[in-house]
C-alpha cells in the first residue's frame, strides 16, 4: 500500500476535558484495532492551540490549525512556530477555506506562512479548493492553479509540503467530490507542482467513502473535519473502514 497521511481537523471544537476524553477513548480503540491499521498510514490531529500540549508525545502527530508568519515580537494575539515546536507540533494547516473566508487570509499571507513553516521545519498542509460558484462555472482548475502559484511561490522542495485539495462545497456539507473528480484535481495539482508532493483530499470524508478515495492514484491522504471528532470514527478512517 502507498503511504497515506490522514489528519483530523477539529476546528474550534473540544475543550480540555473533551480532549482528554477523546484521548482516552482513542487509546482503547487504537489498541483494539492496531492490527488493522497499516504501518504506512501516518496520522495526526489538528487541535485548537489550547489543547495542543495534551497531544505531545502521543502516537499521532500534533498539528496546529494556524500560526503567525512572524518570528516573535509585538503581534498581540498571535502564536509563533517556535512556541508550537516547544509543544511538539510538527505540522500546521494553512489557508483552510474557513480562514480564507472568515479571516481574510489571502494567498499572499498563506505563502508567507508556508515559507515560515518550511524555515521552522514544520510541515505546512496548504489547503486549496474552489467554491460552489466556481465549480459550477467550470473554473476549478483555474482557481486551483492560481492558489498553487501564489500560495506556494518560492517553495523549492515539495517533499517539505503537503497540499490538501478541499473543494469548499464539500466541506462540512456531507457532499463529497466523487473519487473521479477528486483524482482528476489531485492529478492536476501534481502536474502543477511536483511528482513527490503528498496530496490530501478533504471534504466530508467519512468511514464509508475513505477507502475509495484513498485508492485513487494521486491521493495520498485525507484532511478530515467532522469524522475525526469521535475516537471510534477516527479509528475507522485509519483502518480504511476494515
Ligand atoms: C475540513 O475541515 O477540512 C473538512 C474537510 O471538514 P469535513 O470533513 O467536516 O468536511
């Protein structure tokens, strides 16, 4: 089996107590299902900043949902890469459509953060994807090409980044891109970046569709919101619903 990187994106969910509960459930489920989880699957959880310290030294990667493109200094409310590294964070989700939509994160900002992540040895998971309007107007590839060009400007070694294709119309809606659409766009992303880049699909991935999506040639993993919030469902993603 090819290598897969499956990351749960908790968004702004779970307080400390709920995170502890998840971790204890996850540990039990993991031990019960260990044989079914392929060693080639790398997995992690993108938790809110306040819970990341609980994820340190666990069996999964600790992932941040954002960070500052500045090193340190007078940037009230921001969290730096080095602060996250102290907590054991090894990956960061950047340019998620919710950040682009609600916090005005542009390709230019995503690019600064991507370069900062590479400099700090944190793997950026750079999200790209078209809106429903753009999808219906047949603009998907143009939109993705622009997001890739601008968000990844200056990236030289594509083995240091992960790209997540997340059609905005499929996020949290229960509508998944068909495996054919997801494969077509992921293959387009590969052609426009590098053969060696890890490409995830995200958008209503669940235990019932993960196996088909992950079997597509150019899909190397998943970024999963809703289905990562419960330990039993997250484990089913890791066993590819076996
Ligand atoms: C996401 O948050 O990146 C996501 C894909 O969410 P969901 O799986 O709930 O659609």
